[in-house]
């Protein structure tokens, strides 16, 4: 049996059953529903041929061409789904029986771009074979509309601030270990948030970043204890190559800021240890990317320090620049209704500083 459901129901089902994204590999590679399997009905080239026939000849001609491609793939597609469901946690795999006396069926979810012919074709095949199939009304486009709507909600953020090197991200992770609800923007963006933050991997596309972020927010609002708020790190709107959605960033910007205030030398030691492991070439290139803002002499001095293996000296220059930049951002918060709460911290210790935040929260 095939059942079409709205996006909210589809997302609830996706927490239990595998999602098959039947769009082309190119569409999936650009952005997808987090956790969905790429299960293309057509290759990128096949999709192009079918789409051209649809636009330039007729719908019927496009369907015939599509059937030529589809027919030879049916067995392989069934076997691929069997492999997917075989690896799925068994407690989530089966739906309840559709009719009294009939056994439960293995369940899968299917969507394409708009919930049209590609979804219909794959759902028909899987239903014919014996799967319980749910399809998404409106397809991936409906999911994207849902994603954008999530950023309009009034989230109860508690923003962790502090100058560069204050160890804000480790504090955030330590809060998560304590069971506190958090949103890790840098983790979702796969970037540490500065010119030096993109050394460890490839970032998602803007669309995929938004998809992941919206789903994380949704899961927290649905399942987590949020009476005391959601911890999130203070960020510039731009994190590497992606941007925090404007409406969500505005919500962050007017939320209470918990500022981790610690000595400059403590932060310098921490950031030198954190970034000093990278090659000179990576570090020099990062300095070059910010040389206009850093100033010609500052950039030259920092690069010379790096070339002379004085990593700490280079970061002393860079940290002073980032402190000035962050201080300017703090000034923009002065007219906010929510306060800036300064928290004196002796060291860059995620355990100790997360405990300070939790203790302060308990007192409020």
C-alpha cells in the first residue's frame, strides 16, 4: 500500500524508516534531506533526456523514454532497497499490519523533487514487491519550504560568547555531554568560523547547511528539554563559505549573551596549541586572506613570525586583531533588551567553564 503524507508526518516517519531520495545524483549531491539515501531513478544524463522530451515533444514521449530507462533497472533497484533495509535497525523497520491477519511489512519512505512521476514510479515498484511505502506530498520542494520556515521561529537561544581562543566550541560540546540542548553551528558548517577555520574538511553547500541546521533545530524543539533554552555559540553571520540564515542570526543577535571572559595569555596559549599543528603554508595563506583587514604591516609581521617558526608570536598579532573585530560586534548588542552576562574564567577549560554556565543557569 502506498500512502502520501505531508512533510511533518514524513519527518516523523523518517526517524524510524529509511528515506529513499529518487532524484538524480546531481540533485542529491547539491543538497538532500539529511540521512536520506541516494536512490536515483535516472542518471543525470537520463534525467536531462527525459526532461528535454517532456518540454520539446510531449509528456507521453517523455514517459516512454523514462520507461525504457526504468525497465532494465527494476531488479537492481529492488535488490538495492533490500540491502538498505537489511542494514536498518530492526526495531524501526516494520510498520503495523495494514489489515487484520496480514503480517507487517518492511517500510520505506520515497521522495523526488515535487512528488511527481519519479516518486510514483519507484513507489509503485516497491509496493508491488511488498514494501509498505510512504511518499512525500510535494517532494523535496515541500521539505525546502519547511526548512526555510524553521528559521522564522522564536528560538530560546542562550548565546555563548567570548574573544577568539576562549574555547567556546569545547564548552558547547561539554554542555551537550551534560544533557543540555545545543546547536553546534560550526559542526554543521564543518568550519571553525575564521580564516583559519577551514583546514579540516569540505563544507556543505549553503542549501545543505540550511537543511542540516533546520532538522537539528526541529529535533531539539520536538524532543529535548528546552525550558531553560538552547545553547549556541556566538558567530559571525558567515561561517567559511556558508551563511547563517538572516532571520535565525537576528534571533541569536537579540538573545542573552554569556561572555566567557578570560586572560589574553590563556587564550593565546590555547589557540597556539589548537592551530599550531597545521603547516606553515596553510597558516600563511590564511593570513593572506585577511591581510586587508589585518593591515599591511600586521600581515607582514604575522607571516614573518610564521616563517621564523614563532607560531605564538604570529597568533599574538592575530589574536589582537580578532579581539578588536569581536569587540566591535559586542558594541552592536548594547541596545538589545537582553543583557551581556560577563563570566570571569581563570583558564580555557571546557569542563570548568561549562560548569560555570550551568551553575549560573540554576541560579537564574
